[in-house]
C-alpha cells in the first residue's frame, strides 16, 4: 500500500480508506467468501488522488467460500497477518479476516508490523 508509505499519516484518510476496505470485506463475507490473505500488498487504490481514491481488495487466490457454520483447518495466508487460530492449527471461518483487518489498520497508522517477535 504505497499510498500510505509516502507521507505523514492522516487519520481521516486512514479512516476513509479503512471504511472502504471494511465495506468490501462486508460484501464478500455476505456472499460467504473469506479472502484469507488481507495485507497491504492486496489493497490497491483506484487512483493517486488521496481525496477521491477508492480502496480495492485484490488477489483472491487463497479465498474460500464458506457455507453456513462451516469451519476450515487449512493453513493459509501471510504469517504476519493470519489470526492466532490459523497459527495454532485450530478450526476457523471467514471471521479470521477480521484479525487481518486489525493488523492492516495497525500498519496504516503506525507504519510498522505489530508482531515482530520470533515467538
């Protein structure tokens, strides 16, 4: 997400972009789809105009359609962004994307990854 690396953090811009990303995730979750690899590299902006750019979620290569109450035990995603359930090999559902969204928001506001420890 080069869009955020180039300048001082503007919380109102982060808020607007995050709302757009959340709306996209809400839409795909409503269709039963989990993205399963939400990270800065999989978010692009529709333009370079900071005031009018719309965030777009890309790369659905690891996505999965979850049926109602279905759980998965597949390991997938980028380690810095996956939920604890996945790291621990536990069953999970499309809500695991919510963890990745939290990590994404942390990065957009701080320009650092929240969990850098090897443990």
